[in-house]
C-alpha cells in the first residue's frame, strides 16, 4: 500500500483550535465578573464563538484516523499497533497530568487531611470521568472514540458507500441521544454529564471520517485556490463562511439574551446553533489552514505549524499556567481588566508552547508528559495537498 501523503496544514488546524480552547478558558470567569458592564458582550462573544474548539479537535481525530487507516486491512497486528501507540502517547500523559492536577486541586483546596481511602476513591472517580481538572474530559472522549474506531472502520470498509452517509448517521445518533437525554434528565431518570460522552460528538467525528474517505475527490472543493475561484467554486466558499459567521453570531446572541434579559427558550436552540456553528467551523478551519499555510515558508505558517505540533501538550499544560497567573494581584479599570485577561491567554498559550517545545527538544522521555514528538517537516516549494 502506498504511503499516504502527510498534510502539514493539519498542524495549522490544530494551532487555531488550541488558540480557541485557551480563549474559552481565559475568558471563563469574565462572564460572571463583567455581567451588566460594557465588557460583557465582547467577552461573551469570544467565549461562546470559540466553542467550536473541542468539536474541531474531534473532527480532526476522525479525519486523521480514517485518512490513515481506511485503506489498510484491519488485522490483529494493525489493531495491536494502533492501541499500543495510543496507550503510550495518549493514556500515559493523561495519567501523569491527572495525578498532577489532582495534587494541585488537593493543595489549593487544603484537603490533604482527607482519609486516604477517600482520597483514593476521589482520584479514581476523577480518572474514570476525566474530571481531575476541567479540560481533561476531552481525553476521555477521545479514548471512547479509539475504542469505537475499529468497529466504525470495519463498517465503512465493508460498505464503502456508507461513508457518504456517515455525517448524517453521526447527526442522527448524536441528536437521538440529545433528545433522549433531555427527556430522561427532565423526568429524573438519570443525571449524565453528556459532554463527556463520545456520542454527543458523533457528527464531528463522522464528518471527519467522510471527508477523509473522499478526500481526493473533495479537496478541489474544500481547498480554496485561484483556479477554484475562477471556476465558480468561490461562491460556495463565500456562502460557507457567511453561514458560519451567522450561526456563531446567533448562538452568541441567544446566550446574551439569556444572561442579560433572562430569556427562557428551549435548550435545543442552544444545542442546535452550537452544533451547526461547530460543524461549519470544521470546514472553515480546514480551508483557513490551507490559506495560512501557503507554501509553508512564511514565519506565520512556521509558527502555527510548531504550535499545532505541540497542541496536545499545550492542551494538557495550559490550565496550570492560567491557574497560577490568576493568583497575581491584578487591579484597575476596564482597560486594565481587559489587559489582564489578554495576558492570561498569552501566558497560557505562549508559556505552554515554550515549555512543551523545550521539553521535546531537551528531555528524552518527553512522550511521558506530552505524547508523540512533533515531526520535522521541510516546507514545500509550493502549496500542495
């Protein structure tokens, strides 16, 4: 089987997604702190418009997995290699950071006096649910997709035409669960943290799968080029970006009315516009990644590729830097407050990126902390896919 070409633009996709993740976390406190002030709407916009971040990572996981494995025979050897790599580069760092964040939470909460058996039970629950810190739930979601992936791959390999319907199937399964969960939770039958269940992200994962399977045919529509614009595809790209912006703005405004006017509407409106905006974001970010990559020679492209290659480590580390940054005694008016929030984002992003890059360069077992090392890729002489 011919080796699949590497797509370096995907590292730019990861960089944009991790920038959005940190924007969400950096502005998480602003919604309560700036309510009824002129700063509320801008911070709400940043926080809610950036909610595409985790769905985009899920989409990218689906794309990468099916792009790399769809044409491979699903053998025991293939599965053994697949799971061994995930154990080493995903689960081990997750375990390490779960311990570190558990220590941080216990220390910050002054709860080390708790009996050891209670500490062990608490840590076990954190580990199982991905709640040792607020962002670790994503790793649990990805592990669930890794467990389900061989079955999904087998189904699409057996019935290849099914791949064209994968996004629709994902939407149906995701929304079937959303509706069932809303009914069951409202009637007191269960209390689930649905955000930590893979099924609530099926539409993104299977959209990535479908694009990966048909990538060679779709890329002339997905990737903006001068030739594509001249051939009439530009109109569809403009419509895509306008729909993306509109869906995101409507989602933000629904939340704005909820916060400021106490508007009560069916929660499915929030769910629907969030889902629509995130799905469109997956396509927009894909296009934006190719546009920013260019020939891969610009300083911006190289920086984004570096950040994207370190994105898993940045994701794991950045909340710790943000936690300590927020201990600083920052005071002042609106301008100082805005600068403090921007500073938190900058410290969390740039600080994490620097630490991860240095650890990969100078620490041999860096995979224990941050997973697989970034690949060194020479820039292409021109934009290719």
